[in-house]
C-alpha cells in the first residue's frame, strides 16, 4: 500500500510506529497500535485498511474479511474502498481455496463448527 496513516485524535507517534511496523513486516506489533488509533478514531479508514491487511498477514483471514467489508460498506473515500474491494476479493479467494480454521473468537463452538458435517443420507433416512 502506498498510503500512510494519519491521525488527529491521538499522538502522531502511534501512527508512525504502526506504519513503521507494517512496512517492516512486523504485522503483529502493528495490530494493537492500529486498534488504539481506531479506539479514538473509528472512522480512520487508513488505519482500518492497514489493520485488515495485518489481520490477513498474521493468519486471521476472517478478521481481515470483516475489516475490509466495513471499509466497503462505510468508507466515503472511493480510492480506499477500491483498495478494500480488491483486498476483500483476494481474502475471499484465499478463504475459499484453503480449509480456513474457525476463528478463535468462536471459543468452545470452534470445535463443533469445525466437525465434519454428517452424511446427508444418514440424516434423511
């Protein structure tokens, strides 16, 4: 991404650190910084776009999918929506092509949701 993160509500060093972590491939380190920006500026679409990318890069495709979808549905900036749309399509293709595990936020239900579905013939007979 050729964007930078700007912020008006919190110390700019948080945005600089988040962007630095992202550019150096330290995605896990960038996530809490980006989330702190969004705590104060929920409509900071640049930070949300970087957060979605960090989620994907750290193996959280479902979280990335949700973040990109939020941008697609709510962001007024056409360029950011276009970037989110392209990334959303990529994430969806990635999820469809792999057996993506159920996200950890599903807690105890993750195991039940991941269980193979019973054979349909067994259900209807």
